[in-house]
């Protein structure tokens, strides 16, 4: 049951909450104060916009209590130049230190990923975070085994046999995003966005990342790896990300193709 309360002494009847509700589930009561429509019981996607946009903190809603919701700290929002430098400086890391990332940091960046957009705010993404480097290497070995069975990527197999991991690059950690497609209209996009958030959150901590495409390809058709992942019934792997401290630092931002855009 979703409930909304409005502090009438604080409410200035600006109706921002009404305007921002994506499904028009907030309207006015007889006195002109915001209230939930009955349809909210079935149609509310629990985005919390109504509470988050109230300029006087007059509105509270049970699915996202005001007291438990952090305030936006405007002074911490970087300037556009800082954002540009941050995004452009992110690189795919393929050489890692053996140093493991602290559990608390991994937990922090995973928590940040929870705020990635998802279709209808379904938030279907689940994570398998591999903390143990030996377990990460075991997953890489399973991928190589499957490649050998399929007789593909011989260069990667040779490298593995020579002690060089070209699959997960010796990364100490691996984050795997999985979801039940029954819980989302767009699980691929939802997991991809969450992984992008995780990727950038890791960058802010100086943690290197690289998308684990080989593991993503093999995860669905190699029973030993499927068993090792031990996902909940009905879940599928959609994205995977290597993580660890990079051995080196990039000093320049490489060139990219010119912007391709049509303006209308």
C-alpha cells in the first residue's frame, strides 16, 4: 500500500509534484493540496519524483520516505569541464596490479549503480561480484575451456597455455550483471546502464575497468560456467566488467572519430 502525506503548513501548492509524476498519479484534493490517485496502487513505479522535487519538503511518500532520502549537494556537482575531463579520461584497463580492492569500495560503487535508469523503474539488475582473484581466474579458465571446445580464438588459448590471461586480463575482480527477463521489458539496456554507472563510479576511485565480452559470450552456453555462476532460476547474464587497480596511468586522451550527427 502506497501512502502520501502532505504538510499543509509547508506546502506552497506549486504543483511540481503533479507536473513531474510520469503517470499522472498525483492530483489535487478538495483544498488544492496534492494527493495520490487510487490508480497509484497499481501504476506507481516508485520513482520518488514527487517527494524529490518538492521545494519545501512538504511531501512524504511511503515508497521513498523523505527522512531516508539524501539531499542533492549542488556544490559537489562538477562543472562541465570537470565532467568532460572525467569522462574522456576513462580508459579500458587491461593490465592490473595484484592489489585487491577493499570490500567497502566495491560495495560503494555497487550502491551507486542502483541509481542507473531502468525501464519503468523496474530495477531488475542483480550483481555477482567476484572478490576473490582466484575465483576470477577460475572463470577465465572456464571461458578458455569453452573456446577450445568450439575451436575459436586460438591465439587466446595459446596465450592462456603460456600463462597469459587474455580473457579477463588478470583482473582481481569481476562484476556480473544478471536479471530475470520476466522482471523487465528491457533487461539488456537495464543491465548495460547499471554497468556503465558501475564503470564510471569505479573510475572515480581510481579503479580500472574493462567490459568482459568473452565471458559474456560464453556464459550462456557452457554448463560448467553456468553452474559456477549459480544464478537464480530464470536469470541470464547480460553484462560483465573486470575491475582492479591499473598498473599504469594514461597521460593523454586519444583521438576519436569526428562527431557524426544530423540536426533538424
